[in-house]
């Protein structure tokens, strides 16, 4: 592909905007809710949502007062701001690359990564940025599709991924491999949608 991967992500998710909520909310609503419940954040803690899309996590963050959200697609952030205003939730929203965050070190109590680790071009760069901006003792909640740790993708899955990764998402990423490039520790890894193809994972930054 000749396009820069970030440019391609902006283009494809701008194209998906009209149907994004229908798919990403209806199918995954209960898993977003479950993940945020497992976050166990306090209402006044600083929470960062990376790859926040149109703000589908916001209904489960009502009562929280220090939410920051970003996404690489301007149209997504426009919709997120409108959703936040409708819900009456204060959100500091930015168009930003999740692989190069402009936030200070150790500035967030919690980070939410819902359906972004399998989409972002360089998930290791992203998780390293998460580690950097997260306070010691802070929590990360991940909800996404992952290959089981230690399992190699079949030939069929590798072939399918050539199409899938171009159109919507990489289906062959391993959360264990990605996290291993940081000091973050896996506290919980539970099956979610589609028979456990999607996982809810809680990570903790050591104190």
C-alpha cells in the first residue's frame, strides 16, 4: 500500500463513520461496559481513552470528571464531542496519533484501549506510550481481538489477515507479545465476544 498507514486509517474510518456506531456499539456494548466496570476507577481520577472513536465508551463513564479522549480521525472526534455534550460529560478531546501522545509522563490514573490495539499500525509504540503517560500503580483496560498467546496463526488465518488488516483490523496480534515490551503486568485476561476471540485484559503499571 502506497498510503501512509495513519493516512489510510483516517480515510477508512472516515468512510466507516455512517455505520460505525451501528456495528461497534450494538455488537460490543456489553463488553465495553464490563471493561469499564473492571477498571474500578474513582470518579475524580484522570482517565485517558486512546482511539476513542465516536465516544461509545462515554455512557459508561457518567459521573467521571477528568476524561481525556483522542482519535486519529477528525470526524470521529466531532461525533465524540457531540455525544459528550448530549450526555453532559466533560471530555477534553483531541485529534491525535495514539503512537505519539503529546501528554506528559505519569499524568493519567487509567487508560482505556477499546478496539484500538488491533487497529493501530504499531501497537508496541502505542503500548509504550500508554506506559509512559500512566501513573505508577495505574490501570489499563484493553478490549480487542487477539490470537492466543503462544499460538501461531494458520495459513488460512494469515491469508485472511492480508485482507482484514487492510479493511478493518489485524486479527493475528498477541496481547502477551505486545505487553512484553513494557513493564505493564497482566492482572486479568478474560474471554469476551465471539467465543473468546475478543478478550478483556486489565494491565497494571508497577509502583
